[in-house]
């Protein structure tokens, strides 16, 4: 077992925001997030129902909470925050219990 924390944020975009614009805005936050203490990995996906998922792996819950406190204050995150419908936003922090490793390297 590990003490890594998975941060799962689900949401929908505000009306009129394109997928491409949102992905571009999120990419601009990559360096900021990547420099945060305890950052391990981040993925962004969108379901057929229009619900997005921002999936971040942190070393521990303290790192996730620290990043969460700093995220809305960073200049590079303003567009991302503006594009998300706050009524649909749900954030969860979960303990990572298992990771599948590739059986072999593709090459």
C-alpha cells in the first residue's frame, strides 16, 4: 500500500467554452503544477456526457492540500477557473491503493 493521494476533480465547462480553449488553458498551468511539492502525475479527460476529469497524483495529502490552496491564487490558473462551471465541480482526495505496471516496454 502507498500513501500517495489521487486528486479527482470532475466538472463541466461554462456554456460557450470550447474543449480546445480549455485544454490550452489547462496546459498553461502545467509548469506551475509540475513545480509543486509532491507532484507526481496529471491527466485530463472528458467523458461522452461532457463531464471532465482532472486526475492528479500527489505524494501525500498535505501536498495535495497545499497545491489546492495555491492553485486559485496563481496567475496562470485564472482562465481555467473562469472556464469551469462551479455548480458542477466536485473534488475528491483518495488514497492510491494499487498501480498496474506494464508487462513489457513497447518499442
